[in-house]
């Protein structure tokens, strides 16, 4: 087995979240020419993400060509949001997010819930 395949195999073994794994593969399929280095990068980018999306949510994201990013600034913002949730219990419900997502691209699109 080549080094890159061994690295990918190790990453796959470490994944505990199927939705994040699916998102990584979906991103790789949609944005690369099948290059294994690109797969490795997609897997690394999605490794620490904790998706709680049902199949309809994921399909809507894919239909709208939305991508998942995982840069340092995004991770920092996510950590701040998680800390705020732990401290205050404040969060945005799945229903609020789903309603906003359904309105994206319509004439009556409200601002993203925060």
C-alpha cells in the first residue's frame, strides 16, 4: 500500500462521525479530479466537524453547491459559539436553521440566524 493510501486509511479509521466523513467525500467528489492528495486534504478538513444533518439537509446543501470550510478562523468562531452555548444555553434550533435554509435564494430570504 502506498504512503498516501496508508494515510487515508488511518484517517478513515479515526473518523467517528459518519456525516463528517460523507461531507469530506462529497467535497472531494465534487471538487477534485480524483486525486488522492485532494481526498486526504478533504478528510483532514472535515475530521473535527460534528455534523448533525439529516439526509434532506445535506441534499439541500449539495443542491445549492454550498461547501464546508474548515479554516482556522472558522474553527475559532465555532469554538466561541460552542463556549457561548455551554455558558448560556443559547443556540439556534434545527427548525430555525432549516426554515432559513429553505428560504435561501427566494425573494423573502431573511438574514442567517445567529
